C-alpha cells in the first residue's frame, strides 16, 4: 500500500461510503479479515451496546461485542492507556479477561479470527476512537512498524470521517454561509454587520451557529474547516 496515495484518496473523498471503501481496500493490504471502529463520547467510555462507526465483523461477533464486551474490553483499555497500537498475541497473556469478555473472544475464534491489532486514534483533543483489525491467522511476524502503519491508516480515516459527518449533518444557511465567507476574508464582526446590513449582535449569533455546525471554537479553525473540510461544498438553503 502506498501511504501517500491513501492519504490523498481519503482527503479528497466527499462521502462516507466512499471513505469506508478506501479504508477497507487499505486494510486488505495488511491481510485484515475484519475491522471495527468505536467513537468515544467526549470524556466518556465506549458503553455496552454502543454502535460502531464502521464494522465488517460477522453479525454474531458484533452483537456479542456490543452486548458483553464493549464497556470492559481489556485490549481497548491497554491501547488507550499506552496510547499506541497493541498486538493481541503479544499482550493477551498479561491481560485479565472477565467471563463475558472471554466468551466474546471465544465467539471471535469460533468465527475464524485468531489474532488482531487494536489502536486508539485521535482527531483532536477530546475527540478519539478505538479501532481494531482482525486476522484469520496468528501474526507472529507482526512488527512495530506495521502496527504503526495500521494506526496511521485508521487515524486518517477517522479524521476525515469526522469532517464529513459533521459537515453533512449540519448544513449552513445562506446567512451563515455569508458570515463564514466573510470570516475567511478576515472581516471583523463589525465589518460583516455593515456588509450584511444587520446588527453586530446578529452577526455574533451567526458566528456561533457556524462554529457549532462546523464543530470548531475559533475563527481560525472555521477558516481551516472551510478550506480543507468541504464546507464550501455545502448546499445552501
């Protein structure tokens, strides 16, 4: 896999289904037979029953994980504590698996999965997720470099996933778009109010709405999201 080509493809795609296809193709080059990713709520845990942002596990495995293991996954906690990818075969002997977790591992093995790599990924402070790649053979040849490449692949996916889902879920109105364009052109709230023939208070309200919809908290971040995150392609009202 050419990492540069992957990053270019991820960065240029405009839809989540296409993004998912790019990720699956990339993970196939590592020999991964299944993948999954769970997004954490701000400051929280992946609770039991939480839906993944992507998964290709068999339904039996996915249901068992969400019902019995999602909130107490020792591999997840090991990866999150270390902040690095972890290799199942290399670490499982040192972990404590509850009865529920052990039952889920047994279901995974019954479905032909013998090994895996799990990793945390971070889109920005406070925004993180947990990804896993499963293999049908024991990967005694797994290297630190390969695990780090897997983390990079998941990280680039997750960053773009957040950009696309937040933009697609939060369409800017005509007025909000006007304000955002003015911000990109380095206009102050007072100047924007004059241009739009509204009060400065009203402009402040539009600015806050733009920040909320684009998931940013500063004018600089809004400009970067507009330029790099696809905000300029959002259809107006």
